[in-house]
């Protein structure tokens, strides 16, 4: 996981709860489905990140809450690649103007039966890197 170095980028990463930067660490993802939501717990070799996903009232969108932030992302698929652009956001329930939304350069896709991801989030206004991580996941055989 790579984290940005700017003050605003580090502050947002801390508020969201992104783990510290680290190289080549294993990722464990546990998804718990509850009534009308999913809780995603990511463990980056001891660095934890939790988010809560819910359906959006808008078709082909979902909402994900990280700490005090909630973001609505669109789910476009282009040439077999799922992109995750941020379309709306809230801080403590207060709508954020578009100019204060982070930019997502994230993508998810299948490669030879393995789920691949490349997650990149960039700060509003400065465009500086907040966080980027990439890798792959396979279902637990258990």
C-alpha cells in the first residue's frame, strides 16, 4: 500500500482509516452480509480497514462508508473492467460539493479466474495521492 505525502492527503487517509504504507503485504478480506448492507473488513498484515456498503437508490451505483465519509460510486464496466468513479459524497451526513470529492482511478477485473484489483484514490483540489494498493484475491478454500 502506498500513501500520499501531502498534509491534506495524509489527513484524509487518517480520517478514512487507511493503514500505514507497506510493501508486498498479504491482504485478507472478510465480507459480512447483514440486512441490506455488507461490512467489508480488510486486513493488510495487521493494518485494518473497515467499510460498510449499501445499495444506492440510483441504478448501477452503491454507497460505501469509511469512518465519517460516505461515497456513492458508479459501476460502469468497460471491456470487462469494472471502474469505480466517485459520483457523490457526504461528510458526517452533510453533502460534499463535487469539487471536494476524491477521484477514484480504481479498477477490478478477472484475469484467468482470479479477482484482480487496482485501487487508487486521489485528493480533491490538489490531485495528490491519498492511497493506492493493488493485488488479487481468491476465495478461501475452507
